[in-house]
């Protein structure tokens, strides 16, 4: 099991006692983040606002960042505006540090929104896009966790409670930690590319004066669409948030839906 599963208790069996900070105060968040100054791998969870209409793009209203049993739930609602604007620099610097990698299921859409709503490009690995070939998808994040941790987690009806959001962020971290521990380190080609971010980006949300140049990413994405139209690329399916009903990987995934040589749990490997 991930190291965090071996310590602490909580009301949900298999989950440790989590140290959680929920805040919209960037000064408080910076203090929490300082303890992670040398850390490199994190679980990431993004919560979107409910649909506001056919032509109103969804907005990221909360970020959950987890490492081991520490979880930061960052409320972004005070920073939303009619026009997208950058996040405060200390948080942007933490998220954009290229030495850090964020892991989770359904991160492509979240990372694309962070890029185009807040001008923050996160180095991330989405389990549905490309990950360990031994990772068996199906049942969403909670199904994957139950498969490997021999648990019976049930996704809350709505991730509106602090406890549910913290557990969701912790599960993102725990799945990544499990595979890094028992299978091996991720590879560079699993990292979400700028072209993928551009393709998944919200069409009507753009920072007015972004610090990132998306021209090359746009050209790469358009070329990929032409290749697919010509039949020169594998069929793919788009990935959104952590869709519990989805059971297959997205475009360039090496994740498996059939099982592989990795045993399903530590007990099964004995």
C-alpha cells in the first residue's frame, strides 16, 4: 500500500487521518506549501462549478493537492472574474515548477482549464491518457483504488464536503504512489503535452495577455487532427473529469483495461 495507508485512522476504512487545510487565503496556502518545498510528486484534484448554461464555460473553483496524508484544498472562487486572470505568483510558481509532477484521473481537462483560465501550466500525468500499462481502468478513481488496495470505497454523491474532497485528492496521490512503489517511475512521454492542453482548453476562456505562447501547441494540435482525419493516428476518445462510468483509456494511453503482469494487490502477489 502507499505509505500513507499504513498510518493514522479516519471514518472511512483504509484512509489515514488526513491533515487538511481548506482556504482561499494565499498567505495561509503558502505556509502549507512551504512544507512541500523539496517534494516532487503530488496527487491533484480539481472541482468544477456546476454548468451555468450551454454557452457558459465551466470554471475550476477548487484545487486539491495531496502528498502522503497532507491535503491542501484551495478555494479559487475569490479569484474568479468575468475575465480570466492569473493566480497569485507564489502559488503559480509552486504549480509550474517543472521539477514537480501532479498525478490523477481526469487531469487533462483540469490542467487545460488552469492553463487558459489562470495562465498556469502544470506538469501532470493523467491516468486516462498515459500511465503504467499495468494500471487497469474501470470504475473511475474509486474503482481503481478498490481494485489495488482491496478496499470498498464509494464515491460520495457530491464532492461538496471537505472530507469527500480531501479523500478524492488523497486517492489521486495514493494510486500514483502505489504504482511508483510497486511498478516503477513514470516516463517523460506520459506527461500531458502543450498540444493536448490546447486541444482540451475551454474555447471561450483565455487570459488576455498570457505569458505562455500557444502558437506551437496550436500547430501541433491541428496537425494531429489532420493525421486523425487521414487515418494516420489511432482512434481516441476524449477525457474529461473523473468519469466513474468510463472504463477505457483515452488517446495515447498505455493503461490497460485487461489486467497485465502486475498482480491486483499486494496480497495477490504473495
